[in-house]
C-alpha cells in the first residue's frame, strides 16, 4: 500500500511538473505576443505617410530670373516661396501673417526640398503649374492617423482648431492621401520626425558587421581549431579556456570601455566610425565563436580523424580536409547567433561615440555613422509624438534582421547537420 501511494505521488509530481512547464511556455508566448502586438500597433503607421495635394506654380521669377537653368542657381532658389504661394492659392482668405505661418505648418519642411529635387531632375517644368503631393508635417500626419485627439481643449493640442479646419477642407476636396513612406527606408536621421529615416543607420550597421565578421570569424575559428586539435593539455590552456568562458559572460559595456581606452584614446582611431564599432563587437563576439567552434569540432567522431591518419594524412590535412568541413555547419550556426547578438548591441557603441547625430550615410568604415540599435535609442529619447512610431518601426526592422539571421542559422543546422 505504501508503494502504491508513493507511486501515485510520483505521478502527481510528474503531472505538476509538466503543467508548470506548459504554463511557463504559455506565459512566455503571451509576453511575446504582447510585445509584438505593441510594436506592431505603434510602428506599422510609420510605414505610410500623409501627403497634401497642392497646385504648385514653378514661377521662373522665383527659381531662375536670368533663365540660365544653371544647377547652382536652381539649387539655391527659394522653393519655400513656391510652397507658400501654393497654400495661399488654395486658401486665399488667409490674410494675417500669424495665420499664414500656421497654414505653412500644415506641410513638412521637406516639402521645399521635394520641389527642389523635381526641378533639378527636370528643369523643363519651370513655368508650369503641376498638381503635386507634398509631405505633411508630423503633427498633421499624427492627426490624419488618428493619434492626435481632436476632442481635447485647443490649448493642450499642438494643432489648432483653425489648422484642423484647413486640413478637413483639404480632406473634403480629396487633397489628402496616405502613401508608403519611402523616406523612412531611404533617408537619414533628422530633427523633423516626418523626414527621419533609417538608411544611414542601416549602412552604419552594415559596415560595422562587415568589420566584425572579417575579424571575429577567422580568428575565432582558428583559435577553436588550435585549442581543440593542437594545443597541449596543461595549466596554460586550461587558464585560456576558463578566461574564454568568462569573457562570454562579461557585460557588453565593458567591451565598450575597452574600445574607448584602447582604440580611441591609445590608438587614436576615428570616433563614431564603424571600424571601431566593428572591432569592439568583434572582441565581444570572439568568445561565442570560439566556444561554438570548439563544440562543433568536438562533435566530429574520432573515427574520422583516425581513418584519415590511417591513410597517411598529416594532422593539418585531417583538420582542413575532414574535421572542418564536418564541423562547419555547427561553427556557422554559432557564429551567426553571435553576430545576431552583436547586431542588437547598444551599450558598447554608446561608449565609443556612435550616439552622435549623424545625417549623411557613411561611405565606408572610416566615416562617422550611427547604428540601428543606437538610432532606436536616440529616437526613443525624443519628445515628439511622431518619433514613437518611428522608434517602434525601427525596432520592427531590427527584429526582422535578427529573426532572419537566426532563421538562417537554423537552416544551416538542419541542412548540413549529420547524425552519427
């Protein structure tokens, strides 16, 4: 009887354990759903932008009085005057200077640059009147997307009642449209939310990861091969192994301090450059690559080595021709996961100055730039409401990259993994 009670208790304990495990999985999935739902709810609206359609007259007396059509003359012309004239034509009853300023705030400051690009691309439009969609300001964009309440007192809104009336008038005339926000993917950072984009941050991350891969992968793989296949077993190799395992758990900001002290202060490398960021991330990724590489090499059966040695292969040939090809899927899987972690790091990049406001896209690893995680950090600290959706959208893009890299690692593992 006692044995039966013990058996029932063990079964009940096993069922409880299974229940707790299932509950933990469900809680984790619920938290993930809430996180992704919040990001999607706040960030999807950033992928489309509000535009206002106006009839713009490209007056020659404003753009090119002499009629030379010289690019430098067209570049320096007053395109803001064209925008103000177009608004004045649409709303002729606006007379006071204060109202004209409020009316001009319906459009983004980038509207004049859009007109400039059109004229520089085709000077033949000078003298014509065209119906053009111009980007709205961030406040009007928020109003159109329903993220700015109309029913609160005017003193607590950034958009006045008069501006709402003008916007509603344009909407009633079919002059308000929502278009895919190409500028979010093709533009650089900006103080104006409606003009801010991630292209310069994406390029900065690309150059940074290129430097990281070029340094961490070959050095990490060679270190793993040496430690696993050639290094003698003594106190020195034991100390190296312990330190490698410890370095994998060191907080990332410590590597940022190391980069600040060595690469910037001692070596004098350029600040905010992807080269320095890639070197710091390579130091951070190296322990992961080495550990993953050693585990993959150790998983190769000893019979492979013994068979190769038995037919006369040298130890180097055994490693290069037999061990590494079989261990490469595991090595690449661990490497990609380590690089995915490095792609999402922010703290070490803040320490080496990549938090600077960078507008232009970097042309190489030595140009000043920022990175995608740092761009998210900068936008999250901005007070404008429109930067909230930009931050969430940038997080979605970063998550897309991370999911793609981890998915590629899983594909490599399943595609090339061998069962022994």
